[in-house]
C-alpha cells in the first residue's frame, strides 16, 4: 500500500525505519484480531437486540426540559442499558457527571450509618479513596458513620480468600470490586475471575450487595459482571459505553431496589428516576452505545499494537501483546522521564484535536508528583479517545487507552514511537 505509507511519512513524519518496524509488528499481531472481532460482533448484536426489543424509535430522540417528567427517551435508554447488561433496572443520566460521581451515588445511595463497605481487591481507584474516606474529603462516607475495610491482593494479584472470609462481618453491607487496573501495575480482572470472587462472597454472606466498578471494562468480553452475579455495575459514559459520542454521563445498572436507592440519592428521596431532563442529549447516548462495541474493538487493537511495539524493543508491558484483555488499558514501563514525556507528546501529535500542542508534566491537584497527560480529544478528558497519562516518577509507567478507531489508534501509537526515536531515546 504505497499510498498509505506515503501519507504516513509525508503528513505524520513517520521515518522509513519506524514504518518498516510497525508494518512487521502489525503483521505479527494480526492473527489475534479475529478473536477480538468475534467479541465485538457478539456485543454489537447484544446492543442491537436490546434496541429492537425496546422498540427504539425517533420519538425517543426528543429533548425534555425542566423536571423532565415522562421523558420517553430517557426511559427507553435506561431499559436498553438494563437489557444490554442483563439487569432489572438502569440509571443512565447526564446528571451523573463522571464515573467517580456514579460510583459515589451508588455507594451513598445503598449504604447507611453503621454499615461497612469492603474492598476485597485492595486499594480502590484514586478518586474513590476520597469518596470513601480512605483519604479524608468533605462529605466522604466515613463522615456519615460508614466504615471501610480492605483486603489486599496476594502476590500475583490473587484473591486472599481467607482474608476476605475474615473481613466479612454482620456489618458488611456492600462489597466493591474494581475490574480494571486503575493506576496500578497489576492485571485487570476478567469476568470469570469476578464471577468466582462474587460466588465466594455470596457463599459467606448471601445478602451482601456486590458492586463492580466496570470502568474501562465494558464490551472487552462477551459477558459483563452483572451476568455473573454482580448486583450493581457502574461506569462512565466518557469511557467505553459512551462510544466516544456521549459528551458526559455515567450509568448504574443492577437490581431494581439498589438502582432505585441510587436514584433517590442522585435526585431526591421520593423523586428518584422520575425527574431529570435530558436537554437533547439522549441521541448521543444511544448512538454512542450503538457504536461502543466497535470503538472498544479499535481501542483493544491499538493496545495490543502498542504492547507489541514496545515489548519487542525490550520494555515491560502489561498486559503482554498476546495476553487476554479484560479492559482497554495498556501499561508500558518506560524507565525514564524522557521516554514518558516523548511518548505522550508523540501520542498528542497523532490526535485529531490539539495535535499542535505539546503536553508537559504539571502538578495536578491530588497527585504526589507531576503528571503528564496526552489527550487530543473531542470530549474533554475522554479516555475512550486515544489518550496516555503518566505520573513522572520511577519506574515511569505510562497508562495508554482508547482510540475511537483502530486506524486512528495505530497512527497515534506510531507517532508516539516516532517521537521517542526522533529524540534519540530508542533505536530500532
Ligand atoms: C476512570 C475510572 C474511574 C473514575 O471515572 P471518572 O470518570 O474519571 O470520574 C473509577 N474507576 C476506574 C477503575 C476508572 O478507570
């Protein structure tokens, strides 16, 4: 494909060496793509059938204002989510401002003073620590008399079943399980592993609420955690299920009672799901969900390609290029600040938005070291779009995720590698 190589070289500054290397590496991972395509096809049909079952029609695309009573589009959207995740109920709203907010609403709606929250998978995602009160923030759960207990993972990220059994008491009301790795060098949990963990927990205490933080995991496999025993599943719409089209939002799906508890917390006791105008945003949510399996497909192919490029140069990557994927996040251990910065700057160069700006590390609130973020995204902070971020501290891990299409993700990773080569940081 000479025309393709010409445009890569002339418009994106890809050198002959980098081009030849990437062509070779792509050919070595191509055989894995069939399996990913099969998962995508299954999930596409899952979403399509949920839309057909709920008789989605253009009347559902209308905007509501004010209280938003009788918002047919909102109701149908929530029913479609419930069907896709095979749950009784769903809460899918622009008023859920992000993933952290959705998780906070699900927790606060279902926990009462005196209850205990348990994380059997170690420390939760950074922002959740503030919500729970592991890091004291105003209004955190511990301020309301909700206690927190944690069981760390054993070596090799195994569940500490003995520790979990001991940690479950009469106070334990809700268990929170994070599917994705978050900002840690660890594997993400497959749905099969989550199933095993939930079965174990329910065998000890049948009525404990099992909630899964599903961020980054949606549509990476053919099943979702709600199909293997999770009572509540929560995530962000500017990640996988928004398909890059949702401009804001979060979702909570699960058992009717628990979703209702969350809705009463989000709006007000007595109002719940009945209010919440959608202001014209419903079509983007629906179309984004429709596109989401395909977008996740592109993100996973991009992650595998990045893993392959860097592992074959000698970098540690997680997961490895040939390992099964439980989410869209790729970790690369860059080994130096220069490498991290060059890679992130290169990712930015391949972006559709703000490709001409050069990201630099800065002291972000809530972090103990400077952080660099590459995100030339249509939606601010959207990490289903190709993005990379890294705390500037040893061992210099970069977290890369997203890619609205494989063909965009591919060039983005290539400009990332090219920038490192241009700066003389790596040789091919
Ligand atoms: C992104 C993420 C969150 C928080 O989502 P925001 O939309 O950034 O608030 C929570 N948990 C995990 C595992 C995440 O990846």
